[in-house]
C-alpha cells in the first residue's frame, strides 16, 4: 500500500481565485444545497484550497446568519484567502451573473409575456413551482421538526399567517421568544445535532488546513470591527439618503430600498422563508407585482444561477417597469435601476455579517451550535412555507378564484412534478423545463 504523503496544495493567486469565483457564479444552479455541494467538491476535494473541517466551520456560521448561506460561504472563503477584496470579489461574482440574466429575463417576461410560447412556458411552470415549494416545506420540516414542541411551533406559525395574516417579522420574533424562554427551562428540546459531521477528509493537506493559523487579516480587533461597521453604515446610508433627498420617502425606489433591507435581515431559513414576507409587501401592500408574477419570478429564480433570493430582483424590475418610474419612454431603465438598487440593499448585510463576524468566528475553530431561538425560528419557517404552497396552489388551480373553473391541466402538471421530485428525486431545473414544455404543448393544443 502506498503511504507516501500527498503533496501540499499550491498557493492561489488573487486572479486565479477571481476566475474561479466568476465561473462559480455562472454555474451555481440547484439552490443552496447544490451550490454548497459544488463549492465543497471544487474547494475541498479538487483544488484543496480549504480543509473539510475549516469549510464546515465556515458553513455552520453562515447557516446561523440571515441571508443566502451559499453566497455568504463564498464570501467567507474568499475573505480568508485574499483579505477583504477576496471576499468582495467572491460574494459579488456569486450574484452578478444572476443579476444580469434576471434583468434580461424579466424584461422579456414583462414585454413579451403575452406571446403564445412565453405564456405557455409559464403556464406549465407555475404548477411545477407549487410542487417545488411543497417539497421545500417537506425537506426543511423533516430536518427541523424533531419533537412535539417544534411541531407545535410550526403549526402555530401556519395558523398565524394563514388565518390571522400576521406579518412574517412578528412570527419570527414570536418563535425566537418561545425558543429563548423554553430553551432556558428545557434546553434539551433545542439541542442541535450538526448535519455536517466532521472528519478527516483524506484529500491531502489544504492551503487552509485544519491546523493552519488564522491569517493576520482575519484576527479579531475592535478597531477593525468599528471600521467595518462604519463603512457598512456609510454604504447603506448614502444611497438611501440620496433617494429620500431626491425622490422623497414615499417614492417607489425609496420604499423598495427600505423594504428589502428589512427582508435581508429576516431571511432565517433561506429564501423560501422570506417569500411570504416579500409577498405581503410587494403584492398586498405596495402592488409592485401580482400574485401570478410572484410565482413566475420564483420559477425564474429556480432556473437561473445564483441565490434563490434573487427573486427579489425580478419583483423590483417588474415594479419599476410597471410603474414607469422615469416615464413611458424609459421603462427598461426604470426596471433596471429598481433591480440593481434592490439587489444592493438585499446583499449588503451579508457582506457586513462576514467581514464583521468572521474574525470573531476565527478566534476558535470549534463548530457553532444553533441557539434555541434559531431552532424555533426554523420550525416556524416550515409553517410559513406550507402556507406559501397553499397560496401558490390556490392561484394556479383556481386562477379566477373558487367561483371559477378548476384548472385540471395545471393540477396534472403539479401532480407529475410532485411525483418527479418526491419519488424519482429529479433535479428541480429538469422538472421546471419539462413542465414548461408541457405548458407550451397544452397552449398549442387548446388555443
């Protein structure tokens, strides 16, 4: 048996990393699970830029944070490798290809959505999205609801949003309070078992290995923390201050910026958890998009690279375009400006969490443990997502309300998509594409 030691991983230049992060941003399909698996394969197994233990240590921190954990993980590793500029490049390039693509697709959708082929595609995609959201509720629930208390929290959150239409932030706060109180009395109910067991990976020494000292730039310092918080405050205050000064507080761009800043701080549990909050604001309160457009936006988010939370870019483009913010001759510009602003305010907090909190996390390489409050929030998220699935199902199967006809072709597509996802474990993108083609065929047959 060959027992020769494996060679050490080669050094990685900033520009080598730049090219990798750009490639990752263009191929990061499959939602957070697929994106994290892809990064693990590339960074831990293939390139050996970081060890398994250090990778999982960073991942556990990102999973505790609000926001897109895969994008935050890329930012964290880029920061470890090449300081602040490495983190910025990794995080921005994870989002940028998706931003450009979604702006283009959003424009095609709103400008040419009545074209038969486009209409048929979305007719087939909508019921598939309903099945995908049901799968998300099942996937998160099977992992999070480990005892009767957590099941009760999930049920209570469903009733709160379905029957009483309570805002999502109130549900999150209520769940966190319950978790905090019960966690002090019976902490065993909230003991977290990491789903990412740590072990020696056997891939050879990594550039950032288990025993590699924390780089100097990643050591905690109160001065550096203050600098990061100050820069973050400026980056948020200057653009929103300009919007208030130039357009006023009630202008669509100002309200979008403020609303999606709040959304960015509430995305515990991933993008599916924040979608009901986005729906409540974007559809019911501000009328930036319709319920049907929200479903279409989620479908586009599922089929494009980047974080699923990029659905907010679609919502912003539709809202800016429909409201003709800069006049009837500048609809595309209005949509693009709104999409870029919302993307900025949605992802800015994620960078601050990494640059401010990363040095604190690097002071020890022990895994973080989920707090009782966060465990309760995750349970509440299951009920919220189930409500979202019912909401989507209602609008897809009864497009004109219960007084209208039941849309049986959509029901058959939703059923087929559910079987493909649950029984045959098919890829989400494949399910959406096939469902879209079925929708085109049905439109062609019955028109």
